[in-house]
C-alpha cells in the first residue's frame, strides 16, 4: 500500500471518526483544527459529475496550496455508494453527488456545508472556482 493511499484512507477514517466522536490514533495525525473538503460521487459517474469532481479538486489545491501542504486543508473523493463509506455518507446526509466542506475543531466536526450550487456553476469554471474557494475560505475562519 503506497503512503499516498494510506494517508487518503487515514483522512477519510479521521472524517468518519469526527462524525462519530472518535479519531483514529495510528499514523501521522492531521492537525486537530482543519478544513476537510469532500466530493461525494456515485460509483458510476457521468461527464458532468467527473468535471465537478475535477474542478473541486483543482479549486482546492490551487487556491489553498500552502494549507494543503500543511494539512490544514484536505480534499478527498468519496464514493458514497461504496458500503465502506456508508457511515460518512449517512453522517453528511448524502443523497447524490455533492461537495461537502467540513470545519474540524479539536478533531470534531463543528460545522459543515453542502455546496450544492456546484451543479449550477459547473458550466462556468471561474464561477465554480470562486464559489468553492469562497466557501473554503469561510470555513477556515
């Protein structure tokens, strides 16, 4: 298992732990205060869903490069149809493809937002980036 894959699994497990009030104790722990951005998708994705996922990742990684490097902002793709992600999908009330931004304080989710307007901005990449980056910035405060 590669270290990148291991770290991704840890971040997702940490997000699940935050929802459940527990945090995994093994491996390099992320900062206790951070923002987690998760694009929830189906196993089978249409071109629009792929574009929303790609734009979301690019908006986060390009707009918050220093924070991503420091671990205070993280981005993940999450297949909400995969049974392994059922608790996470249930915790965030996922019913379809969407982008969730969660504020983690002391390793617990203190607030989160469902950025459902990604559906209406996906045709306008600059507007999509502004929408995502403005929301992530708000959760960093």
